[in-house]
């Protein structure tokens, strides 16, 4: 599957393996690895994923804060 914005490829065969790796990490419950994988994508794909990345980063930060609170 390829998604384009004009002549610019946002999503396509060149990034499919990375997207699949991120999806698998997410399904396994590893949000951090999923985010790290997505962050390595080219700028057009990152732009398309910005909303998801912002939410995922916020969730990671919240989980970290909760761990710190629980640790005392």
C-alpha cells in the first residue's frame, strides 16, 4: 500500500518493514520500542504520524511519572 500527498510518498513499500516492526512492538505492549521505530521514519511519514506520536509520548511520560510516584 502506498499513500501519497501529490508527488510526495508518505507511506509505501520503503517504510512498510518499519511500520510492521512498530505495529508488532505495540501489539506486544512495548510502546517505547514502537515510538522509537516510528521516530526513525522519513519526515513525510513522521508528519503523518505526528498526532499518534504526540499521544504515545504523553502516555510514556505519564507511565514514567506514575512509576516514580509508586517508587516513592
